[in-house]
C-alpha cells in the first residue's frame, strides 16, 4: 500500500515556463490537499480538492496557479509562467473523510532559474 | 500572536537524552498533529491526537485539551532523530485546514 506519491521529486524550470506537479493519493483516499513551503518558512495551505471538485482554493495565488483532481489519475498542481518566487517545496497530503488523519507525500522541490 | 506556538525553536542535545518539544495553541481544536521533516526531505505524520496520550516506539505524544497544550517526547534520542518537528492543529471552525506551528529544529549529537 504505497503512500502518497509525488513526482517529480525535483523540478527545474526557467522563468516563463510551466510547471506541472503530480500527486497520487493513498489508495482509497479521495481528499487531496496541496501545501507550499517557501525556504525557511512553514507550510501554507493552497487548495483542497475532492474527486472532480475544488472545495477550497483560498490559499492559491489568484493568477498562474491552478489545481485539479480528475476522476481518473493523479491530482495536478499547475503553475504557468513561473517566476523565481515560485521556487519552493510543494507538498501534497491525502485523507479519507475530512476529519481523518493526513498522509503526506515527499514533496516536489521546484527551482525556477 | 500566532495561534500555534512551539518551543523551543531550536534544540541541540546529546545522543541518549530525553527530548521534550512543546506546542501551545489558542483556538478550539478537533485534532492536533505532530509531524517530522528531515532536511530536504518529505513530511512524515507521527501522531494525530484529540485526547490523552499516544506512543510509537521511542516517541510519545500527549495532549491536555483544557490547557491547550501538547508535548512530543523522544526517549533515548539518536542522531537520526535530528529533524524539524512540526505541530499543527485542526480548528473546530474548519473540517480540514491545519494551522501550523513554526517547527522545532532538533539536532542530536553523537
């Protein structure tokens, strides 16, 4: 029973390119959460998704960022036209019902050069 | 004032020492999480607590709901325990959002 799988582990993009981060939740988990950790800072909530639904995206920047969790396949966090300030670790977590425990992935470290 | 405060911010100890990391919060909560993050590594969920005490190996987590305080203890500490330990709470106002502490950076010297 694999845990939460995130890929890639490391991603380097030039300014202006697109970054796609993938998260496969634990088997049976239908709730996915994305968090961002800027260097030397704590985690910040970005978005909460259930299958085919965005429940709460209050932590997402208004522009260039989008997330989806399709019926089939992993959840995708997409960052368009990346800038240096997007460099961070992006963590995904999944859970069963909302009040259950979370399982975190190993994160994707995005570096924008 | 942050809603979740951890202390100490940094902790250096010798191998074998008993370690205590504290977490105080100011909101009503439905659950409290302790997580571990190694440098450059992922996040591992250690405990989820809503009352009492939990033990896993050398790790013990306690919570006092009345005092709004939780502690994470490590017995017989080892250099491989060196990591950042993070306390996060789920408030009663939210079914899912976690309020995060700033973390405690623990270094265990051999």
